[in-house]
């Protein structure tokens, strides 16, 4: 079964600093991986997705993620954090069954300080 | 295209009462999902519809839970005899059955509080 592990439930960075949120996956087949962002009391918004077309994936709001098969990782990065990036971030992997349901990590809360 | 909508956004109920939530997916999407998210956790899959057919249910979905999608458009999720452990955010998502990655679009969720 597919699964993802997010290391670090809370990450704090200064405004303008690099953002790095970690995600490692476990999958018996080539995975489809996603990063979602959730603002307080809202649903999830897709940031980016990996579908095997390219290992470096660019998403919205300046975020990108690199798929590394050798490390089974799909870490999310942004060169320069903005206050508006403060939110909860979830990594997810798509299942292989008919439902193609998503399995999410436990999330990383990003705090951005002045 | 107004995105996925859910109603109500918040629901407070007493233990033992029944509650029903509604989800309206993006109009051309034929796949619809329900997830549950408890505090400090990621969403967990509950059930999935393709058009009006409910094709998969998680073991998390006890007998007190029932979901329908009668005409392949909107869906309802009912919880009977609510328990305090049912308190959570209930998220609905929809997608097209197209492509390999099945991008799911999420609604804003219904936050349930059982007193």
C-alpha cells in the first residue's frame, strides 16, 4: 500500500528565508504524488503534482518539489518565504485501486516570522 | 465553474442526533470522494462514487454512516446517532475520470462538533 511520511509537524522560518518541507513516500509502483495547502478553516488547495513527466515540478505561489527515486522523497521548497505562506501543508500519494483515493501525510504547519 | 461546495460549513449537534451534509461537486466531474480530517491529522478516505455508484468504502465508515449520490451529481453524507468521536472536518472532493493523476478538487469542508 502507498503511504507518505512528513518529517516535522511544525516548521518555522523567517520571512525571505528558504522553505523546505519534507515528504518521503512508500510505494510498490511508480507513485503519483501531490502537495496540498490548507489555510485555517478551509479545504485543501493543490500546490503541485508529480506524474512522472519531470522530476522537478513547479507549482503555484512559487513552490516547487523534486522527485528523487533514490531517496524516495518529494520535498517541497520555496526560495523565499512570505507571510502569506503560513498554513498547513500536506503531502499525498495516489492509490493504485479503481478509486485512486489519496493517502495523506500528517501535515506540516509552516510558521513565517518577521 | 464555482468549484466544490459543501453545506453546512459548520454543524454543532448533541450526541445521539442524526446529521446530514451535502456536497456539490464541479459540474462535469463524475468522481466524488468523502474524506474525514481530525485535529492534527491529514484527511482520511471514507468513500468514493463514480457517477451514482458507490464503489468503495473505508473501514472507517461504520454502519452509522451512509452516503448517497442519487443522480450522479450532488452527494449527501449522513451520520446517525452521532458520537463525540465523530467530531471532525468532513471534506468532499471531485475529479474527472481522465488522465493518469486524477487531480482532486476539494471543497471547504463541513466542521462537525458533537457535544
